[in-house]
């Protein structure tokens, strides 16, 4: 008979409940609707539509990722590469299966960091609530893993408590400050003050925003051509339709990989080897009795474009309910509260930038791949970093949107290209600093963190550099001091604002 400990069951329930973005955002939207004193029927509609919107968004992301899975396999096979692939979901899966203590600690870190985030939103000047629960869970697992690799023994009670409190403080600070960092560009993109982007690519997006600002200053705000102002010849007017342009571009991208692979397997230049790690996938693509590989390439390209359309529909649905609801939270509970939403929230505002960003990021990734091969040849311990296509899409597209909003087309091209190079090379830092676990054979696991913000895992590693008691003290004292400092700063600002308001009333 299968038995489950009650404590484990409730921990699992709470982790999954708050770690599911659809539920978490739905509850916040419902709270806002309640504070706005909407009718019961309207509150229920808000809850259901917000949850449905997030599920639609997640479903679209799943469709998109599924369409890229064969492309990723054939990309590796075409270039004969083996190495580590930046894939957050993959690494979380490995850690959860092989290192259960890390997964348990990461789950509790996520829950506590949400509480601390709300505390900061209430008491500090940074009124941001991080609502992207899935990426928050991945980042919490990453910080938990780094604490373990830095020497904290999770079987030791004091080490466990230090790891939990320190990691939760670091995470809560990251949650509000990354949202604050992106808000100035997000409000220009979305034309609303009430939301910002909450995603683990914030450093890339901020880079895009800064590059856009530089272009804006150079041109003094004049003659800046937005990606959305691209004019096509009359015979190419259909390219103005986002779905059409996305589909055609992806058909070309897919065929660049599928055609040489298909020709080589069909003519016998390459054979399907059972020893290959991708044997089943390649057999399903090129084996006898399967869908013709050329047809498959075209269908998967259209599937990718359909996934993007689904994401855009889900985003519009979420925004329609969340923005008014968050006004209720802002007015009644946390003054001027702003919701941190997953990166696709900005896609509908610059669909051309989304497409340009992905393509340019992918080109940058190829440059990064070449550099990675050179580094791996010099240092055999560090594996070749094979570009993660999913990360290239989401981070490249969002970076381009942020760059485009003030800097236009060329800013979007340059920023997304640099993003492709950076997120292909950043994983090398994780290997060089010992931030990636090894399997039982002593080899590094096959996946690595794929987004720029995972670089914050270097913070606890740096803080524990002084060994012994000093390192253990620093890793908890410094984040705690910053957290308390932000609260004190918020109280001072609040008192100053009250004094200024009182003074202006006296003058009137």
C-alpha cells in the first residue's frame, strides 16, 4: 500500500499551488476584483479568465517548445556536436530526480521568497509583486543547488536553516529589483504603469533597453524607424500579417537544417545508429513508415507560428483582467502595486520585433557556439555549449522588443544578436565556478541554466569565499541587511511623502 506523509503532502500541495502561475496570478486578480467591490459574478469571471489566459499562454509555449524539439536534435546531429544544452526545465528535472534534498530546499525557498517579496512590496519603495511562479521555482532550485555546491550540508540543521534564509532573502531582493529594473521600458511598451516583466532574462532585456536608449540619444529621438514600421513592397504586403511572416521565416529556418539532414539520411551518407543518444527521435523523423521529413519540417514550422499566436491570445486575455484588478490591490492593499508578468506579455506590442529578435539571437548563438568550441578545445573540462533554441526565442524576442521601443530596428537587431552570444557563453561561467552538479560518474550533468539572470547564483558563492564561520555569517548578514535597508528606506520615503503632501496642502 502506497502511503504519503501528511507533511510531505501539504508541502507538495503548497509548492505546486503557489508554483503554478495560472493559480497564483488568478488569485491576485481575484483579490483585486474583491477590493474593487465587483459583483460575485464579475469576480468569478475575473478568476476564470485570468487562469484560462495563463493556461492558454502556457499551452502556446508548450506547442512552441514541442515544435523546436526535433529542430534542436537535428541541429546537433547536422553539426556533429555533443555537449551541454542550456535548458532550465531539463536541469530542474535532473536535480529533482537525482538530488531530492536540493529540490525540497528549493521548494521551501520559493514559498518563503514570495512572502518576503510581498513584505518588500508593502514596506519598501519597490511596489512589485513577482507573479511568474514557474521561473521563480527554477531560480529557487538553482540557488539551492549553489548553496549545496558551496559547501552547505543539507543534512545539518544549522546549514539547512542558513541556506533557506539566505537564499530566500536573495531571491526576494532579486524579485523586486529585477521587476523595478525593467519597469521604465515596460510601461513605454505596454502604455500602462500597472505591470512589468518578471522573468529570468531581465539582464538581457535591460541590456536591450539600454542599447535602445543609446540609439535614441545618438539620433536625438528623430528618424528612429521602429520594427513595426517596416514597409514591404506591394507584392509582399502579406508579410505585414504576423502569422504569415512568422510562418514563412520559420519554414526557411527549419528547411536549412532539415534538407541537408534529410538528403544525407535518404542517400545513405548518414545512417541511423542505434548507439546514438537521439536514435529514437531521428528514427521517427527519417525512418521508414514515418511522415515525410519535408512535410514534417513545414508542419513543425507552422506549429511554431501557431504556438506564438496562442501565446499572444493568452497574453491579451490576462492583461484584460489583470490590469484593472491590480488597480484594486494598488488602491486598497499595497499602494501603487505593480504586477510582474512573464516575458510574452510584451509580444503583442511589437510582433515584428519578436520575429527579428529570434532570428538575430539565433545568429548570435552560432557565433557563441564557435567561441564555445574554441574554449572547450583549450579547457577539456568545460563542455561545448550547444545553443538552446527555446531560450534563444524567448530571450531574443523580448530583448528586441525592449530595444525597439526607443531605439528602433537597428537597436533591436544589435541587442538580440548580443543576447544570442551572451546566453550561449554565460553557461561557461557556471562550469568555471563549479555551479553545476556532477553525476555519479563524476561528469557534469547534460543540462545547464539557460537565462542571464541565473548569474545571481554567483552571489552566494562569492559571499562564502571566506571559509568557516565568516563565510556562513556573510551569506546571511549581507542579504538581510540589504532587505532591512530597503524597508527602512521605504518608511523614510513614506514619511517624506506625507510631509510634502501636508506642506502642499498648507500652501494651497
